[in-house]
């Protein structure tokens, strides 16, 4: 299982979708966390209206070939 944790207080959470450079940084952080993720989860921690941490947990699934085990 591979995982990473990227801590940053990069943006205040709001409904405003302006072109704030800090929001763009947060969006890039989330997109990096999502890139290539097949099984797992992304957790975004918010404290006092600020994103403080983005965690990515990736799970590896091992499937048996059902044709060879019949």
C-alpha cells in the first residue's frame, strides 16, 4: 500500500471560485493526489476554514484469475 501526506494551509474554504493563486495550488495538490488512483481514498482536512492537509491512501487489489481456478 502506497500513500503520501501533503500538508499545507493553502486556501480558505469558500464558495468563491475566483482565480486566487492559493486556490490554484490547492486544486493542483488535489489533482496530484487523484492522479493514477484506482483503489483508495483522498482525505481533505479543514481546520478553522483552511485546508490543512491532503492525504492519499492507495490500496492494491490482487484478483485471482478465475479461469485457472475452476
